[in-house]
């Protein structure tokens, strides 16, 4: 199977040896067999799997059995099994027998319609835990997309509390993304999220974590995207026994934060919130903390999603990724904010985090990094350069 190219000729040549699109097209409506298929991600609408393509394919496989998307490859060899498993699947699980079925195409993806699903051998994947430990001279900072969290999330409240308290080892500062308002997706004008933060803080405490404090700025109603009525926003949890949120006036949804000789003008404060580049998207939130006598600026981001982009296996080749235009503008604005800090204080401590909705090798990340920042994910082994499956 091709393992790097989806299509590189605008569908002008039929080349199943090189193009993944043409490879699957050559098999459409045919009965095929997959041997030793390994699950490479959780079940959504289909089961994503890979098979052994032999040596020297250039594939990058994670330690847990996932298939890494890289700058060199969009992984056309990923196969989607159009069936719902009877038991939950995890990355690395393996089917014990061959999967036989018909190759089909729907919703801009080739997929296999199986006659039946063989039994699964679990790989035993468990949630990872950080090895990072804080001490008197080490500040720990995390980023966590809590995916449309609100106080009515039931079991997820307990799961998130354990993840933060135990798996993340209760970081000193957590940039939270997708925190909904107090009544979730009820579209009644509510934008306050204090109850959402409260129930999460209580869950963390119940799992042995510290008594966090929180800070955020409520968005204007239905102005930041996401589910109507949900009013997702970025915000911070921080451990007041370890760090201090410096005493400055709190910003509002429309006032832009600046940086001067005394630090941030607002704490927290939004970066250029009225800029049209942030329309229907989250506004970056900058907060100023003090740790071990030093000022630390942390900026939580949640860039616009890839919604609206054309699909890799879609009918238009090459696919148009229209969402990148807005992300590039946002990245340039946020990098400009970092520049404004360093012009005043070249030795400032600045941490940029969040869900940037793009890959570490993308133009978005290049623009955000500029000459001012270091993208820490580049310090990892290539097999670890991901944060979402």
C-alpha cells in the first residue's frame, strides 16, 4: 500500500502504486482481506486500523501503536472499518483473525464493510501519567482541552478530576479550553462559568489534588464559536499555595490587554478581542503569575478549528484547507503580543499553550513561534509529537 501520498497529481493520472486515493479506487466494490489489523485510534464512526506494510515504509508508529501523521505523510494506508465494535477499542488492540469485506466509499472516505469482526486481543493501554514533578524552583504548567465541559457532565467530572490530580500530577497552572457556561448548551444568555470551574475544582480535590483557584473572562454571548448557548472559553486553574495571580484589574470581554513596565495592564486580559481575525473563535487569554519571586506570563489559546476544510480523500485534489487562513492571522497576532512583551522586558518568562488546532509542522505553528518562542514538542522524539488521536 502507498504510505505517504494521498494524491500528488490532481487526479490527472491513475497511479495506485503511489497514490493512496488511486490504490483504494482500484479496490472499490471488491472483496478484500486484512490480516493482523491493529487498531490505531478509538472508535468514532469507524474503526481506524493499519496492517503491516513491511520494512522501509517510512511509517512512524507511536509506542502505543498509533500511526503518526507527519510532515512527510498523511498516512493513506490508514483503513477505516465501517462497523461498531461490541466492546470498547483502544489504540494498540489487535484483531485475532482476518477481516473480510467490501471496499466502499462514503462521506469522503474509503472504508471496509466487514462481513464480521473477529475477536480482539487487548493491548492493555492505560492513560499515561506525567513524570514531571514540581519543587520550590520548578513550576509545572499544563494545557487541557476539557471538551465542552459543564456542571451537568456527570461521570466526566470524576474522570477529569482524576486526570488532573493524578495523571497530570496536579500542575501549578492549567490552561483549560472548552469550559462551557454554568448551564451548558441551554441558550438563555448565561455566560458565567463559575459553577463549571467549581465542580471541576471539587473533583480534583476529591482525588487528592490541591484546592485550585480559577480565573477566566466570560465571552460575549454566542460570540466565541462552539455549541450555541455553550459559550466555551479558555481559562486557568492555579494552585494559590504555590503561585500568586498578581493583583491587577481583571479585564472584560472587549478590552485588549497590553504589557508595560509593570507587567500586564489587566489580569487576566484578552489579546486584541475585537480584532476581526477572532470572529466566531476563542480570544487568547493572558494571565500574570508570580512564582519564586519571578513574573510568569501564561497565554491560553484555542484557535479556530479545521471545520470547513476539504477532506484528504475527497473529490477535490489537492484539498483546500480554508480554515488555515484564519489560524495564520491569529498566530501572527499572538506572536505580535509576545514581541510586545519582549520589547519591554527581553528576559520575560512567557508560556504559550492551548489547543492550536494544527500540527507542529504547520504554518500556523511557525508563525506563532516566530523568532521569539521555542516549540517544546520539537524537543520530543518524533513518535511522541502529538497531543490528540
